C-alpha cells in the first residue's frame, strides 16, 4: 500500500466533524499557493514566437500589463539538457535586482549573496563569455481586456532582456511619472538579433488600472514562489 493510500485510509477513519475541520484548513493552505504546474506561463520559442498557455502562438508584438516583476537567479550543476530538466542547485528571487540572496531551500547554496558569487561573474559560463548563473526577470502580466476572472500569466525574460526591461520601467517612471502597471507594455522581439530577445515599449494607458491594482498582491505571491527542488540531483 502506498503512502497516499495509507493517509487516505487514515483520513476516512476520522470523525466527520474533524474531517470537515481539516478540509477547511486544506482550503486555507491551497489559497496560499501560487501556480505549481507552470501552466500559467507565456513561453518564448527560439524562432521568435509567443506561446500562450493554451498553446496558441503569436509572432508579436503583444500588448500586456505588467502587474509586478521580480528578479531571479538560477544556478544549475552540469550542462543544460532540455530533455532532462532539473531543479537549480542555487536559487534567488527578489523584487530588487541588487538584493538577490540564495534562498535557504536551495539544495547547494553557492554564496551568501549573489553579487559575491563566482558564478555571477562574466566569463564564468562554460558555454561562452556570459555568467554561469542564469539571470532573469519574471513578469506577472494581464492582457488589456482582462476581467476579474482572467488568469495572471507569467512571462520569463532571457538575460539579454533585463537591461531593456529596466530601461522601459525607468522610462515610464521618469518620463511620465507612472508606475509600470499604469501603462500597457508592448512586448516584441529585437529585430536586430537572430535569437529571441524581448524588448519593451509603451503602447498606451492601462484601461483596467483599478483591476490591476487589486491583483498586485496576488502577482507578487506568484512571482516569489520557489521552484520545486525535489527533482534536484546533487553531484
């Protein structure tokens, strides 16, 4: 008998009143979680296509509202293998790019702070002049026609898109004195390079500003969710 079956049998033996109380606690726990499936992601293909969670594709540009964003660092042991995706050995996430610290749940923390880590230096990558630790920005986004029931999507940038994104946020803040979620952001691929690197521009004002503001807490909780480290295989 599996562990799941044993627990199920135990729960079935409990008084109905206690089972109801535990069910209420389960609802609270589940409400605290972000997405655990990754099925809320807008993916980017190497042939410059946006792939939505329902597998529809678009070459872009696409218009999105950036509800919130965080910076993430992910360090993996060994060479990347798309067919055998593993959890990172060391992981950091923060709303501030200059305040990235590996989480306590990282299987093999590489340093106390990311900016002091040997893998956060240019030239540390075995594949070129880049960094061995993968830097990304995670965006929680809504479409401009979103309603209260519309899902939040997550868009992950490549390292080459971090500076353009930062410049976009600075442009919105300094030139027109607005937070990033107050505008519609046009997301497109850099036409000057052959690989898929995202770029950003202002498409107009956010038509669902009130709704967007209400979902910032939800967006932040989703973005700060740590990966599932159970697939990590130490070396």
